[in-house]
C-alpha cells in the first residue's frame, strides 16, 4: 500500500510506513527507514495503549448484546422463561419481554473496564514481540493486572446480565454485593479468569501472528487481513477455553437454583469447586454450554478489535512520522 499525496513529507511518510517495494519488502528502504510493523522507536507505548483502548471499547460495546445472551445460555439451571435455542431468538425474546434496552444493561461498566484492560494487553503484546528475552516476565505482569481488573468487571457485568437480576445499575450491584457478600465476592472468579486468560491469549495471539504470516507476509496495513486473522484467532481461542468460561460465569453469578441442586450452602468459591459443580449438574456437556454464542460473540469481537487496533496504530504512527518528516 502506498500513501499518495502531493507533499514531499507525506511521500516520505508513505515510504517509512510501507517500505520500498523495490527492495523486496525487506522492511527498510534505501534511507534506512523501517516499515509499519517494525517501528519500535516511532510506535510508542502510548500509541499501542491508545490503539488498544479504542479497540477494546469498540469491540465490547458493539458486541455486548450477544455477550448478554452468552451469559444466560451458560446458566446451569435457567429459569423456564430464560431458555433460549438461538442468539437471534434470545435477543428478540429479551427485548420483547424485558425491554428494548435490556441486553445492554451493564455495558457502561464493561466499557470502563475494557479500555484499560485492552490498553495493557496490546502494549504487552507489542513489547513481547520486540523483547523476546523478557517474554514471560511481561506476559505474567499483563495477565495478573488484567485478571484483577477483569474479575471485578465481569462479576458486576454478568450479575446485571442474568434473567430477573435484582440489580438495576452497576453502582447498585457493587453496593449490594459489597454489603451482603464482602470484597471477596468481586474476586471469586479471579483464579479462573487468570487461568483462562493465559491459554486464551496465547492461542489468540499465536494464531493471529500465524495467519498474518500467511495472508499478509509483508506486514503492511491491510484491514481485510486483520479482520480475517483476528476473527479466526478469536473463534479458535473462544472454543478452546469455553469450559473455563462456564466455570467463571458460575462463580460470578452464584446461581441460587444451581447451587441448591448441587446441595451447596452459602457461596461457591474456587475453580476446582466450580468444575466439580458443573460436572455434577450437567456432565461433560455442561462445560460447553453456550459455546455457540461464545464463538459467535468472540469471532466478530476480535475481528473488530484487531482491525480497530491496527488502524489506530497505523494512524497514530503515521501522524508521528508526518510531524518528524522534513518538508
């Protein structure tokens, strides 16, 4: 791809961003400028974090109604009025019986958590690519920080999404849970969230990079390749980690009916206990409840996330280079 403009500065930027095609796409042109994907000096951490935050916010806000359906489909003992056979049918029924805006309840807390979480994810991702010697160190920090943030956000979000939820807003949910269950309630799914993040993001990033090598070997800014690679990577990672997601949902929602059927008094805590409870109530099939909704949700989500991230990274880096280019 070549940026075309009448100005010399813009042409210099175009060469820096894409490399000179005449040198075989090797990453540098005759002046030594680096291509778009290899700009460690120009693509700053703030660029990666800003692009990541925008990607996370758009991904989760656009796909939130499907996420609400996924949460309900993962219920181990759903209310007879909340049994769904398809995502479209579920959304139609929820809007008809509970109100048009019901599938969006909790989206505000999701957006507040998605921005910083994805800023950390993508900044870490870029840093991992450029500093392989520190890969495990940076990966660990990223997942621990995200686990802490996401465990809190997901607990509030999923309680708001459940059928007949007693909570009408995120603030109401936080206050009620804090008063009745204590601080620990926000982090019952923390170990599960952390355990799920590591394989999910490993599969996600590795698959994305592999597919990019196949469909976009020169690593230019190519929206179609980012959408395809991102969507397929997200779908594979989502399907592989569905059992952990089911357990996380149970720990977050603390379904009263399900816990009563499993003869559990009080609150369920711990990943091992969640795994046992799921198997006790639904057998092996229970670990894959809502897998269709999860994959259908995750595939466009990650496609949106990667395409938005790569666009903003390209746009912000291009602007930085334009400001530095001689005119």
